C-alpha cells in the first residue's frame, strides 16, 4: 500500500498533514539521513582545513562537489542509504558507505577512508539531531508562536476598553477588561520565550566515549578539543558539551522540552478560557456555509478548534514529559534507548504546531457579543461592594466590610437601586456619597 493521508497510521502524517508537512524537512527519515550526510561532509571538509596530513593534497576545487552531496540530496539518495542499511543493519554506517560511493564517482577514492574518521555514530546523531531541531524551532515553531502572539495582541488592542465581569472560583468577581485578560496570555508566552532562547542546542562530538581516543592515538599533535569546539560551536552554531560519555547529556534538551510544555500549557489555559467564554455566550463564532456543528443538533456551533488544540497539547506534552524524564538517564557510557526515543522528536513538535494553528483558527472565528457581556455586568451589581467598602475603609467608616457583606449576601438580587438606597443610609459626607454613586460594574475596572 502506498502511504497517503488516508493510509497513514499517525494523524500527524494523515489527517493533519497539511498543518505539519513543513516539519518533514527537519524530522522525517529522509531529513535525518540528509542531516547526517551534512555533518559527515562538513566534518571531512573541516579535517581538510587542519590539514590532516593524508588530506594535505585534497583538491580544494572539489569542496563544491562535496557540499552538493547534501545540498542536492534527493529522495532517491535517501532510498540508496536505506538500501545500504538493509545490508549493514546500521543506519549511520550506511550514510558513511553512501558518501564513499559518491567519493568513488568523484574520483576521490584515495581520501574516502577519512569519512567518519575517528567518530562514533553518536557524534553524527548528537549533532545532526540538535542541528535539525534548531532549524525547526527557528524556521517553523517560533514563527508559529509569533503568529499566535500577533493575533492575541491584535484582539487585546481591539477589545482593550470592553468592560467584562471577571470570575474567580466560578463566581462573579471584580470587573476587568477583555483586552487585558487576553494580554495576560501574551505576557506569559513572551516570558517563557525569553527564557527558552537562553537554552543552548547542545551537541556531543568526541569519539566513542567522549575522549577523542581514536583521534589522539592517530594524531596526538593535533588539539582535537579545539578542533571540535571550532567545528561544533563556530560552524554548526551548536554548543559542544565538553565532558561526555558516548552520548550527549540531553539535560539542555530536557530543559527545552520543559519549555515547550510550559508554553503549551499557556496555550491550553487560553483554549479553556475561550471555551468558557463561548459557553457563556460572550463570543459567538463565524461559520462557513455548509459547516455542521453537531450531527444531531442543528443549532450547535461547537468550539472545535479550541478543543482540537487542547487534545493536541495533551499528546505533545505527554511526549515532551517522557523525553525530559528519559533522555538524561542512560546506563554507564550509553545504551540504545535514546536512539529510538530521539526518532520521535518531531512528533510532539508536530502536535504542538497543530495545536497552535487550531488555536489561531479558533481566535479568528470569534465574534464579540458585547450585549451579553453588558447584560451580565448589569445583573451583578454586587461586585461594586468591594469598591464601596474600600472607600469606606479609607474614610474610617466602622465595619465597612461587614456592612457590605450583609447587604450583598442576601437572597435578594442586588441591583443599582439596592446600592443607591444603601448609599443614602451611610453616615458620610455628600462628596463621598457622590464618589460612590459613580461606581458601577462598567466603571469599576481598575487600570
């Protein structure tokens, strides 16, 4: 069976392919192979720059052809690597053999034994994977988050001066502004992004057990630590961990997973608030002709985008949680459990991208029901009690909290008239009474 959106097992590659296909360039099997080829080729070129004695006469005019191996990497090339792997049963060694085949075609067979010189598989994996993740974050994830922030800022500005009843513990509380409530999420996401950008994309590059054993025994006169630092830090723009086993520590990757989770949780919180506001009819939703909200109830327009986002956040965070807990833990110098886990690194990123795009879609459908918001404010004059008792405290009025508590906790509905009648009973100056009369659920919104 040919893999299509209908035959894919994962909805990431099936139902949601349109939302996630851009990630294929970073996290697919072909992409992983290409980034491994990229590391191997650039490492070989770096060896030539020392120059390593056997590479002293390597023709510099061939560097363009070497870079073309990964720059022009095709699906057919990836398939050739997989064909080799079917024999070697080793994915990274298959990449090495593939490059050696290209060297033969380029008449560079005299130099091909310095492909993968002194390295172990994880020197390739633990640079290729953080490199591709870095690109995915910079070119896909962060732009998606920025788009969400732009939309939230736009809505916050549009609704900046819309008074709205707040709810604490599900109960009517001191009024707020709708725009400010949305800006809460802008600030939260921005704060996490600022911290997220300080976490380096760490890489391991140091031979079989991290000590450059093979490099040093062959060429002890070369400063291999400095060489690796220059290659990884300066050329790949990653952060080389200095003391490692065969594998990267993954501590910084675990920290990145935690940040992905935290930002996702903020989006989840936003989804649930929007869901509640729609339930309260503070928002309606734009619909397209022909769309159906419920298979049984014709009147319904369900908040499906926020619900879809919430579900995808849950899947993403479960995987991020596993990555953060599992990857920093290994047996002695290494075991293979990190390898199979890392192959799934694109999956929670994909579910996160689906979530962000679903939230954006939901936000773009919102229609403000200002009359409902206004009606809800007018039905809850009791929220003015906080303002009144605070002014009375300022004036030294005896037991103001208790007086307002007795007024507002009766079974009778507190209205504008209830408050007005209460003000007339107060033993305060007329100017203070006038100050209190100006308070309403619409005006008591703070700063």
